[in-house]
C-alpha cells in the first residue's frame, strides 16, 4: 500500500481520451521484436485488472514454439475460409475474404488468454448467480493489456475466428480453462484513429445516440 495517490490532471485526461481514440485492433505488424522488458510491463498490468471476488481468473499462454504458432495460423486461416461461406451474398463473401483478420504469422508475440472457470482465488465470491463474471473479468484484463500496449506504442490484435476446443488442445491447457482470446502483439505497421473495418468499408462506428437508452 502507498499513501501517495497520483493526481491525474486535466492534461492526463486529454491524453487518456487520445489513447482511447488511437487504440486499434492491429493486424499488420512490423517484424521487429517487442523487448522482453516491454512484454513484462504489459503482463504486469494484467495483474492490476479488476475481477469478480478478486479471483484473477486470467490464464496467459505465451506461445514460444514456432511449430505451435504455425498450427494456430493454419487453424485460423481454415476457420476464416469456412466463415466466408456463411455469407450468401457473393459480393459480401468476397469482401470478407479480402479482409485481413489476423497477424498470427508476422506478430512477434502471440498470447492466448484463457479464463479459469474454477479458480481457487476469490473463494466463489460474486459468481453464485452469474458465473460468467469470471470470463468478463478476463475480458477486462485484456482491455487493460490493450490500452497499456497502445500507450507504449505497441499494437494488439484480437483473433476470435477459432474453434476454442481445438486451440485448447493445441496449447495443452487444463479442461477448466475457457479460451477468451488469441492475441497478436507487436509494433504496428501504422497508426490510425479509424478502425480497419471502417477504413475497408465493412462497418463504421455508429452514433452513441443509437446505443444509449434512458428509462
Ligand atoms: C471480442 C473481440 C473479438 C474480435 N475478434 C477479431 C477477429 O477475430 N479478427 C479481427 O480481425 N478482429 C477482431 N476483433 C477486432 C474488431 O474487429 C475491432 O475491435 C473492431 O473492428 C473495432 O476496431 P478497433 O478495435 O480498431 O477500434 C475483435 C474484437 C473483440 C473485442
């Protein structure tokens, strides 16, 4: 514990707004590695995330094996091809196929994030009626990682076009771990304040007024 709470001034607030606006889901990476000290800084902030009952259910698998990485990339490519077939409209199918939906072959770091559905920590607090809170906690940790990365000039891309059971088998993890995200991490090829799917004409950001309700 420390008594010296920082004073987040207005300038920091402006910077934080910019961080939110300039965070991106990154699929195009430079090839230079992320220094290990930087990776450790990102991972350290995961531990600061909020979690139900303070259960800290996130489980991180840093993929070091080139062979596993190749299998992951092949798997996602297969899933992407299969997903394209779900679009009945040929033009939309072609547009989907033209999107780059992962950087698993180029990103210097690959992190698979699982959530432990039966963590000892937290002693079950807060999950009697909504056990999914554990997985939401893991999502919170990923978002913290995403922002931390961006603040350090590092990009992150979330890959979810996967068969979670296949990934769990590939990465040899315990049965009570549920896959939440497969993450590509590295220095982005370019910065942008506009989502790539918006740049590519797939889906624009919609107005808050369509998403905000009062009762
Ligand atoms: C839960 C989740 C899953 C996602 N899965 C994928 C994915 O499989 N492939 C991909 O290219 N982007 C994926 N994304 C990234 C979104 O496409 C991206 O967040 C969205 O287009 C907005 O862009 P931005 O994150 O740059 O603001 C995912 C994002 C989230 C939050």
